[in-house]
C-alpha cells in the first residue's frame, strides 16, 4: 500500500490528506498531521471521500442524446459533436450566444484553461463560476474598499484575536476543521460573537449569540458603526494614514436613526452596543462572514458595511484581525483567481482595453472586450441571447435560484454540454455528457479560503473518464486552436499562470511540493503572505457610504425561509449523497419551524407539510425547533427530493448579480 498526498475536495478549508492506494484502488483516507490548518484532522465528509471516488454511480463513458434519451457514445464522437455544435452556434448567432460555467471542483490549471477556452475558442466573456451564487458580493465589496477580494488573514493567526465576530456563517458545520482553529481563540481568553438568523451550532459554542431578523445584516453592521462613532471608538490615526471617505460615510450614517436600525434588526440597542464595544475594545478583532450575509439582494452593501467596521477600528493588517469571507468550495477562490469571471481576466485584471491587448499578445489570439454575463444572467437570457451552454462540475438544477424558471429556460437551450463525475440533475438535461475524472485521478493545484495554494497529486488513472484538463484541450484543438492549447501537462499551464497572475508569480510546483504557500507570492513576498496589508506600508483604503435596504414582508407569505447546511451532506449532494455512511446519519431534509408557528399553522412534529411560495412549492418533513424564531423557517439545500430553490426568487444583488 502506498500513500499519495492530496487535498480534500469538499469545503474551502482545504484539509490535507493521504489517499491509501492498494492494487490500483483507494482503500481509505489518512489525515496529514503536518498540515498548518487541518493538523491531522478530517471531518466526516473528508474521512469518507474515498467512497465518492469508488462510487459505482461514476460516469465512465460519454453520453449523447438520441431521440430524447442519453445513450453511450465514443470520446471521439462526443468531442467532435461538442466542437462542431459550439462552432455552429457561434457562427449562426454570434459569439455571445454561448456561455460557460466553470467549476470550483476543478484545479487552478483547469479553471485557467476553461476561461481561456471561453475567451479564445468561443470568443466570449460569458464565463462564470459558483462564486456568483455565494461570495461574489464579498469579492465586489472588498475589491472596492480594500482592493483585494479574499480573506485578509489566515486560520493560523485568527486564534490570536481577542474578539472574533462571526456573522451569517456557521463554520462549525460548513468548515468544521477550520472552526476548530477558531475555537483556539477562546482557549486563549478571547471571545467569539455569532450573529445569525438561526441559532446555529456555531452560536451554541460562542460566548455571545445575537439572533437578528432575516435580511438585516447591513442594518446590524451600520448600527455598530454608528455606535462606535458616537462613542469615539474610531482609530483616528489609522484612518488618517490609510483611509479616505470617512466624513462622507459618517454623514451618510446620520440619515438613519439608531432606533430604526435596532427595530429593523430585532435586537435591543443595549445588546448591539455591547457587541460594538467588545469588538472595538479588543487589541485585535476579526470579522468572519458567510453566505448568510451575501445570499440576499443587499449582499454587497452588507459586506461594505463590515469592511467599514474593520477600517473604522484599524483591524486590518495584523494577526487576529481583518475581514474574512469563508469560501464554500475547495477551489472557489482559485477559480476566481484564474479569471473565471465575466468582468475580470486572470489575476483580477479588470476588463479594459489594455488588459485585453496584453492577453491578446500573451495568448496570440483575438479576445472579446465586452463584459460578459454572470451565471444568473446567463440562465435568465436563455432563449433570447444564450443558445448554447457548457456547464462544468456545476449543478444549476439544484443550486440556481427560482429553480422552476431555471428549469424551463435550460430546456430551451439549443445545445447543452455537461461535464461531471456523476449524472446530476443538470446532466440529465444535457445533449452531451462528458465524464470527468475525480480529484484523485489528476494532478494540479487548488487554492483554499485563506489563499493557500496546494498541490493535489494523481493517485489513480481515470477509468473511462478524462480529466477536465484533457477534455477542454481536446475540444479546443478540435475547434482549431492547437497553438493556444499546446500545454501537455498541468505544470505547463501553471507556468503560464505564473506569468499572467501576479499573485502566483513566485510559486512553482517544486516549491509547493515542499509546503503550501499563500498568495500573494512574488518578488515583494517571496515566502508568500499569511496576512495581507501587514507590510507596514500606508494604504489607500476607502470608506463606502452604505445604503440601508430591507426586503419587506409579504402578508400573503408570512414566513421567511432560511437555507442552511448540515455537517454530513454538502452543497447539491453530488458527492456526499453517494456515501452510504453520510446518508445514514443525514437521510433527508427537515423544515425547522418554531413551536409558535407550528401551533399557528397546526403543524405536528415529523409531519410532511407542503411549503408554498410565490414561485413554487415543495413537500418536506417538519421539525419543531428552537433554532428558529417565530416567522422564520429553515431547511437544508442538499436534497433533490425537496429542492428549496423551487421556493426562491431570481431577484439578485444589483452589483454582484448574486
């Protein structure tokens, strides 16, 4: 038996592990005791990930639709069909009639090739990834204020905080091994404050829990700002040297009475003031935000307000501080870094004429200048502007908002290609399905939530399937772009990445083989960067005035639905629901409902209920719970039998389109 080092393919912590290989199969998983974050730990999903790779439900050959049914075909025919049809649609309707979803399950090298394929072969900036459905508001807001769209700090230094403010995130469940690092803060005498709509597992382990009304995160953050300014708790020296726009931000806050803010949030002024003073009085305070903050129509405003809070108190650029969005997937950070975005090229190069010309010279190809469509916009534009789609490692038939509308639109596509390990709900709708290799069957790099770049090593040869690297290269070459897609192995692509992504310029496979490193890693930071803005240089941060908005209640639909996650299942269930051990622990979904609302609607515990919204309905088992307050219900988003997004609207944040 041999051990092959790799990285867990689930959440954004990026736990290091060893795959036990015996007779050409994965016989088990072993944690890596030397890893700086996971430190020899794995959660239950990571510990059973071998069952995903070994699943009998894996796709092992391409499928093509004939007479309305998917049937087995050859790789040669599948690739030619995809290449020919993409070319046909491009010529017939124009290059922007095609759209591509990249994947946080792919490596950096694969994501880099995918966005390159979209821009060179298809000629469009209609390229996006699942960050659109989660942390695009964090990316937008932090780019504006801090000029960096990633965690400022690391799991290694966050325990040094005297105060950790967790808002809209449940890391005890979503990033359990990372949460173990955060709990070290308490053991050192620090305090953890959790702010959430639902009484989460994280809240139960916190020193203080603040239960707010749904969609009021921006009001809560603005109330903290208003209180701290009134109490004279701003860090005047830090602001003077590093931040502009303070006067404008302060003046804008004066428009909103604190009484209105606290009433909207549903929390007493005394409690909010207590949180504000704990945060501001600590020597170092960190903010951790999750999708409870971003997955709403005012996500960008909410993150802007949180960034304002960090800047107001000078909690940037030192251990145990900063603003830290916890990324949901193991390489969603990397897919953004690689330019799988409709408005950024690799390395977050803005979509401008000089950027396009630089990449045209680098790639020796003509490139599009027009801003592309976000993932949510592409789905909405199907039938009018979007006629063909290439969906890689994503499952919008589970993850997309207003799922009924999305389903109807996907049916209207002239041509749909899905590339995945399993026959997902989305793959069943495809014209061509391309079977993709697992993380254990490829080599490449991934970047975790704290900007940590790590190597995954191939442990097995793919059986019947191909790596995303191979598939994209084959389609590109069949479309006539052999010169631009001449890289023979992932390391060749990484060399190209080093030359086009400044944050990665100092990284090499040989260096990463010895240890993981955090970007930016370049001439100025040759050993990588654990804490951004810690170099002592003055910065040009900007306070942004925040507009306070709130989604008003609809009397016809008196309950607010909150989606959340479980420890045992993951995202749309593509991986985790293939594992029997996980399904035994978490076999089905539940609708958490308060005792007050259960009595109000005559709902019994464990009863199957019909949940109806303006957009659709589902049936689900009810569970009377004290985790939610009156007027709020909550359920998980992992189960196809009760797809929550059949109940949600397609209203998006006006800036991030989330």
